[in-house]
């Protein structure tokens, strides 16, 4: 049996009397893409924030490579190998590409930032990924939406994230930019990362995902192999038109 790169068991998160997550299970495997889908209010955002250390669950366990973890803050999640790209990307528009790639981890010689090293390593890393940016000195604010998304994903990869969470990675992107972002997500999978994408875009989900986890009203409505399900079934689970299998743990389906 393959150990999941990331595993959640029985995760419950309450805000007062409201349970945003109830007995949620999740398994993400190295070299696979898991898509998490659901309507607004299904618990997707709470799930992402719990995995990334923004929220602490009230019940349940989180394991990374089989080892139980307690994330008291986002830094603890990052230290465990979890990199999160939120929908707002957390890029600083007035800073250039290289500086954004190294935020919080600037190479230094004494009190001085090693600017040339930062630019050289950024260029080499982007070239390795096949990312096209005219100059690593270009301010983020001058890039297209797709380029910004790709830089944000590349930064997550550079920081060593073995588990990459992507929150609505193609929201507000055009057709060409969506294709570029999708290629980058495939690269993450090919490099052996466990990738979790949260998306409303069913075309993207069925194009990229190996497995699809449906959330409804804070619970897991079902987990399906993408090759063995249909868009109609997934939409039925999202809306409640089809009975879900809430509370059941996902099957071990790693390749």
C-alpha cells in the first residue's frame, strides 16, 4: 500500500456553532493531481486553509508522508513541505520577478542581498521549467495574469514544496493563459509533487485531475477516479442531486 504524501483523517473545523468541515478525509499522492470541487460554502476554502496552517482543526489528524503533523501556523506547514498558492497569488506588484521568487529567503553575504545570485538562480529555474519571462528584472505588475500565476507556482516549486495546493489557479485567465498554467501544473505532477487544485472549472478538472474529491456542506460527498466518472456524476454530487458517500475515507488509489 502506497503511503499518501498528504493524508487527512476526520478533520473537523468549527467557527462557533457552525461546522465548516465535518469529518473530512483526504489523500494526495506523489505524482498525482487531486482536484477538490464543490459549490460555494462547500468547505473548500476552509480545507485549503487547514492544510496550509492558516486554521487549526478542532478534530482529526494531518499526516505528511505518514508522519502526524500539527501546524500552528503557515510557516509550520511550509516547513513540512506544503506550498500554497492562494487565488490572490501573494505577489508584490512593485517588486520584480527575481525578488518575488526569493521573498523571505534572500541570499545574503553579511547584511547585503546577493542580487546577482538571486537573478541567476531565478533565470536558471524558470528556464528549467520552460517559463517564458522577458527579464527577471520585470516588475510583477507588468506581467500578464497568466505570467503572474506561473511565477507564483514556480515560487512554490522553488521553495521545495512536495505538496502543492493551488486555489483556483486559472480564475480570470484567458484561454492561452489557462493552457500555460495547466502545462505548469502538469510539470508539478511530472516532478513527483502531490498536487491539489481547487477549481470551479470542470473542463480544467477533467483535463488535469487523476482523482476528484467532491465537497458538499462541509463533508466529503465522494471521491472518484477521473477516468471512471463523468461530469454529470460530479455535478450531481456537488448539487446533491446524487446521493454522496459522506464520511467515508477515500480509497487507496495511488498508481
